[in-house]
C-alpha cells in the first residue's frame, strides 16, 4: 500500500477472486487500467467461463468498431488464470467477489492473508456483509476494506470504498485513488448495513410495494408515474423484475435485520409472495410483469379525456408546482392569479399539490381542495401527472382536474387516495433516508448524492432534491405520513428536522 494514499502503480498485480459476472467484470476493469490481473475461482471451469464471457463481450465491441483487436488482445492478455489460490503471493491488491456467505469469505481471507505480502491490500466486493466483522478474522485487519463495484462493473462508474472500524485511512485512500485510476467514481463510506446505495435506495422499492399492497394503482401505473413524472430511468417494479425479486428481497431483509428490524426497512409481503411463488422477474419469465414470448407489454391506466377548462384561477404560490402557471398560459387557457394558499381553481374544482396528507384528510380538515396532484421533477418536461380525489369530492371533480392537465399535454393517472401520492412520498422518503445516512456519518452529503446519481442513475441526488423542495416541506410530508399510518417507519430524520427548522440547505449555493 502507499503511505501517501496515491494510486497503486499499474505494474502492481491485482488478484480478483471469483470469476462470475461481477468478478470477471472487475478483472476487466483492472486490466483496462493496465494492471496484470490474476483471476481465481474455486469452481471447476469457472475461470475459463469467465474469460470466455469477457472475450465475447469484447468481440462485440470490436464488431461495432468501439475497440480495436489490438486493444482487445492487450486487455485479455493481462488477465491470467490463477488455479491455485495459494499462489496469490505477487498480488498487491486483492478484490474478492464470491458468494455472500460470511463463513466462506472468512476462510478464504485467512488463506489469502497467509500467502500475500504484508503490505498487500485485501478487499471484499460484498454488498451486505459487515466489512468490520470480516476484517476481524485477520491478523492485520487495518489493511482490509470493502471495494463495492456495481453490476455490470465495466459499465457502471460507482465504487463504494467501505472502511471498517479499524481500516487504516491510508489503505482507504490508496484504494480510492486506485479505483479513480481505474476510471471509476469512488466514494468513501463507513461499514454500515447497505453502505450508501443499498441503504438509501430502500424507499424507492418500499413505498411502491406498499402502494401496491393498498391497491393505490397497478404496478404498470406506478412505474409510469415515477418514470414520466419523477424522472427516474426505470420504475421500481420493472427494476425489481430486472434485479430479481430474490436478490432485492434478500438485500432488504439483510438491511432490516442488521439494523435490528428498524421498521423503515421492513420487507414487503407483496415481494415475499413473488419470491415464494418463484416469480422472480425477468430471469424466471414472470415477476410483476410477464416476460414470456408473445406476452403483451404492461400498460398503465390512463384517465379518459376530461373537459377543457374554461377558467383557471391560481391562488397564491404553488411552490414546486409553480411552473403550471406558465404552462397553462402557454396552452391558451384563461388564467387569473390572486392571493391565496397555493390552490388552483378550475371551473369550481379546487386542486393543490400534495402535502403528504390524503385528499380525504385534507378536505375534512380544510374544506378544500377536492383533488390533489403529485410532485414532478420538472412539470414542463413531465409526460404524466398523478392525481387523487377526496372521498368527499363531487362527481366529475376528477374529470375536471384531468382535463386541466390534458390541456397541458400531459397523460393523467388517477390514484386511489393514498397519502403523499407516489412521487412526493417516494422522493420524501429517499431524502429522509439520505439525511439520516449523513447524520449518522455513513458518508458525506456530497458522496451520498454522487452515489445515488452514479450508482442507480437517479435524476437528482436526494439531498439536492431536498434543497430544491425545501426541507420544511419534505419534513411536513413525512410527518403527515406518520400520522396517516401511525408507524415509526415514517419518522423524520433528526438532521432533516434541523434543516426544516433553520432553513439550512444540504448543499451550499
């Protein structure tokens, strides 16, 4: 290791243990950076299968003109099979990517430690096990850390550099610099359950699973809302189908159990049913959606055409939905503005942005509005808007509200009256989780947001999103969810509460 925290020279051999998709991908990343790579796998034939898979992937790049044959041969030539783990001695950086089994990893690292030089860095690609606990089995735990790549490793940029309780700062700094030299985007974090991404991302799945359990909307509709209004690249249901429900459910259970069954991470019975029935997603042919040949693609439920508004009155500041004023005027609607509490009145129907309460609760308390609209990342660019009506709403209120958004060129999804609707509650809970991670010093504010942008392609870092929405608004949404459900799951993170009280931002302007 380098005492100054500089990257390991490309002459230093990197050993990758595990030749599956993740391990072989990591091997290619190191080889691309010029390192000689030793690839080991205990399973018979696994090393050759891993190398053959890499060659097929690189051959496709050559065929597309994205790589020369010389580049392909140079990269593959740097990766050498290591059949006998006891011959790992030359490696200066070891990255383990085998089965998520603590006992298997423990025995492996004891064997590796006995074979490598005293200054070699040992690391695990685990996504869920404790780096601190794994390090404790070693004679020199200070040289051990987590180096968590995301799949597929050659493509996704993020690497979580995970320090255990006794990891030497110089080791973490060297691993960080080396991954940066690999062409990756490394971030520092502590060894806590889920690290950054797998912890902060839990509400993205969890809130949609709860909405499905409550019958708020179909999976296809919820996915469409989060894609077309929230700006997420994939909806939660299609993403869980892609990841595999067995994998996603296992990560959720692990985080929940390691955090002493904190209700924020409680697994969903909806997902458990899918796992128990073998409907694991794409790999099994069915999950939330049917992937068999000839199956019809999933279709969201769209509201029928409503009447075009004749008069629109904007009362007060609409907050995050303020862009609707300009959009309504640009659509040729007659728009009047006056003082008020952030309500849009459309031909006698009151419409407002959700504040976390259900439409029914809000109407019962305030006497208006009859219909609530959901948050959008960008109302101008959003293709879809979600709405929900109070149980008190008169007949036709939903049609009037739908007609307003349809006049702006938006598709409308009508939800059952769910507190916080879809985008607002999901984003609020992501922000809450990110704020709690920052408060507990899992990682810095900057690294948390960078991780969610680079690791799971969120349209905006959660804490930057909080700054855009205002912490007080986000805290109010979570407080409303807590009242609606009466569960500790919806508790406002202390740091978010402080920002809500002071008006402080997470990122300096």
